[in-house]
C-alpha cells in the first residue's frame, strides 16, 4: 500500500511540476486541477510531512531560486524553494525585510515558484502564502497595490459596506499576486488609549461596532472566493489585545478583564467573525489571569484556545499562533517546547518560530515520546488541508502573471479606495479656520515624511504654493526652529502629528505650540490615533487615522472645502489628566 501511494504521488508531483511551469510561462491558459482531496492527502503523508504543514515561516529571496546567505544561516539551505522543500512547509509569509516584496509581478512570480517547489516535493501540498496587509499602519505591500487608511478610519466612516469593499479590494489584489491568505483583520477592541500595539489597527472602542466591521471584512476577504478572487482571513488577536499598555513584541502583556468584561468587550468581534465563517483566528501573546490561572500567554493556554475559543465559541477553523519570535511567548519556555505547548493548548499552525528546525524537531520528539499523539497532529493537519481545499488552493495554487496589472491598483480599485477614505476624515475642531480661503502659500510639516510630501503635493495640485518639512515623531529644537522659520514665510501651517499623546513624542506638541506662536493660522492633523487632539488647542483639528497619500488627498479635500468631513469618532478622545472625562466623545465629528 505504501509503495502504491508513493507511486501515485510521484505522478501527481510530475503533473504539479508541469502545471507550475505552465503557470510561470503562459498568459491565461486554464491550469490543471489537482486530483487529491484533503482527506486523501492526509492519508498518504508521513509524520514529518504532516508536522511541516503546521509551520509557516519566511524565506529570503526575490525569486524562489534566489540564493541568500541568511537562508543558509537560518535554514541550512540557500533558496526559498529549498526552504519549502526541506521542511515540507504548510505556508510562507512575506515581508519587505525578507526581500520578498518588490512589485506585483515579482511577487506573483515568487508565489508561483514557491508553489512549484511545494507541489513537486514531499507530500506535494500547495502552500498558504500570506502577509499582514491590514492596510493603514500595518501595510506590507505598498504602491502600486491599492492603499487604504486602515481599520480605525473605516470605523470612523461607519459604513460596513465600505469595510467589506476595502477587504474585497485588498483580497483580490493579494490573490492576483499569488497570496491566498491575509493575517487580517484585527478584531481587537481598542478600549485603552495608551495601547502601543493596536491603536488605529482597531476599528473602534465600541464592541458592537468593532464586531460589525470585523465580520464585514471577513466577508470581504473570503466571499469573493466564489469568483476565484478571495483570500482566507485571520481574525486577531484572541482573546483580545485591545486593553493593554504593553507591546507583546517586546514583553508579555497582562489584561485584567474578568469574565463579564471579556464577554462584553473582547468577545463580540470574534463571535461575529466565527458567524461569518472566518477561515482562521490568530492567538495573542497575552496573559488573562482572571480567565485563565495558568500564567501562560493565551497562545499556550488550553483554557483559552480550547476552552474559550473551541468549546465556548464553537470555533472549528484553523487557529494560528502569532509570531513565535515575539518576546511575549518566549519568556517562559525554550523554543523547542513552545510549539508543543501551543498544539497542546489547541493551536493548529505555528507562525515564524525562532528556530524552525528546533521547533519541528520538538514537535516530532513530542509525538515520539507520547506527549502529543499523531491523532492530535492529524486534527490540525486536516484543518489546514481543508482550509486550502475550501479556498481553491489545492485545486489551483498558481496565478497568471500576465493578469496581475489588470487587477492590482486598477482604476476602479483606486477610485473606490479614495471614496471610502473621503468618508472617514473626521473634523474635531474648527474655529472658523476651515475651509481655507484662497491661501497663497501652505506649509506642511510634522511627524510624517510620507504624509507631509503627499499633502503638500495635493495642495499644489489645487493651485496654492506649498512646501513640506518632515520633523519626525521626536523633533529636535533645531528642527522645530527650522519649521517655525518656514512657517513665517507661508500663509497657513498644517502640522501632522503621530501619537503625540505618548510622552516619548512630546516634542511634537512643542512643534505645534511653536507654530501657533508665529501668529499664522495652524491646522493640525492626527495621522495616527485621534487622541492627539486633546493635548494642544489649535484653530482646527482633523483626524485622518493614516498618513498615506489616499488619506492626505481626503484631508486636502476638507482643507479646501471640496468635501464635507463625514467621519465620526470611533473612539472617545479623553481629556488628559481627567479620567472618565472626554474632550471629544465617541461619535463626535463636525461638518459644514
């Protein structure tokens, strides 16, 4: 029987290899579907092949066959294709720093090359190819891919239809580039304004609004699959990362929500995502002592992943861990034990272990010595394979490179993105400063170089002269002085702030006050969290939630009265030093 299975798989491998080569060279011919189902594949896999399916990591290289010395250092082989083949990986995740993301056609060719490597070796199982294209603050692939301002901006726009459309645009473009999974959306409810890691990645501080929009984005990412264009969503970070003032990348946050608070604040987005048939959920590296007394981060806690997510919420899909390189999960255990504990807790797929070989060896050793059963491994592998089957990845993992440009950044997507963004811009203060009345010269400065340039360009496109000077999030006195001198030579100063509420960034507030002291009209734009608007008064405050050019174009429309600001705060802006008091309440937003 084993010989027969292997012979059959060899035939499938040759077929897959031919399909992969065709995908790289043809210009639109139909691609041959794979013959095997998820159940058939699972029945023929070795233990090593099964365990490989439970890991997703990165590999360095512009193409599947690009040698990179860092691959040799981290994985013991030279190219991304060899990483996939050596470890029988279930998936690959792309980042700019892994030299994976240059332009849409390159990404598509890389995706096809990786799929060829996967389908011509081992169990011949196609890959989940993923990234974190949340949009807004966390955007891995930039222009010409369509850009959007992110979750909190969508929450300000108050349109679930816009949230769904934004996800559909992103998902269709990712799929055209060969990515079939997106680690988005963030379902975290940002109830803590001091949250250093979620913030504008959250739709809202209101659980009902966050839940509605989380489900809308799951539908946007996944429902387009009926037309062969969608991707799997991954709702994060269970059980909820919104009420923390610690970043789990660098430490282990503790969230003190009790059962009632969790059910009211954190659970609704995950419940709605599950009802919307989310393909996957990602765990958070957070300790919730009033919900689980183990002291473990949720990623390693059976009471959280199995008890709360699987049993209480009834979730049957794939559970991913957040990156296993984050300090929030590595403080208590050796790297060889972390994936074993994650599987025992109820996770299915381990994302980015610190040392892939050590992690895989740890899981195999745990099966050999009985701490994990092969049946437990099969449960997770089955979920992974069925996800791939359901999303069409098993049948057709390849993309037509010649079609990429017709999908990615096309005119319809760009126009829809601009309309969605225009509806999110929120005006918090206006002492008769806006719209601007025929300004001759507009000076744009502040925290964001990208935002300052983009807004200055948008201003110039409307006629007035404009110049830009970025000062960064921590401006020096010299930079503040330079900005003041330039402001004096202009008629209006527009200053962009980014988390100026954070004491580490207090120099931004000094910049705003110094510009005020020039006597020139000042308009401030919070290009990240809207909380900045409570920390210094200026004649006009705008919240854009993003510094992307699409958001700066929307700001320009408001500045010049071309569009009425339509956004409503999706979070309250608290009064500094006065707990329980809001400078601008939830739902606030001016118009004209």
